[in-house]
C-alpha cells in the first residue's frame, strides 16, 4: 500500500472510526490484494462449494 492509498483509506472511514476499524480495513485490503492473482488465474472456489465442504448454511 502506498502512502497516498493509506490516506484515501483513512479519509473514507467515518469520523467516529476507531483504530480497530482502521486495522480491519487494512487487513481486508491486504487479503483481497493477496488473492487477486489466484482469482485472475481462475484458481478460486465457488461460495456454494465452500459452504458445502464446511457444512455452512447458505
């Protein structure tokens, strides 16, 4: 993440955002960015399949 991107992320948070909110946003962005190459290469699993494997409700 570049410094300007960090500023944009902070600017998008609500005025009452906490440090935990900021950390959650940074973590979510990091996870998404790490997964993009797999997604672009078609190495993904449909949500339905994940729910079935782990016995989760639809």
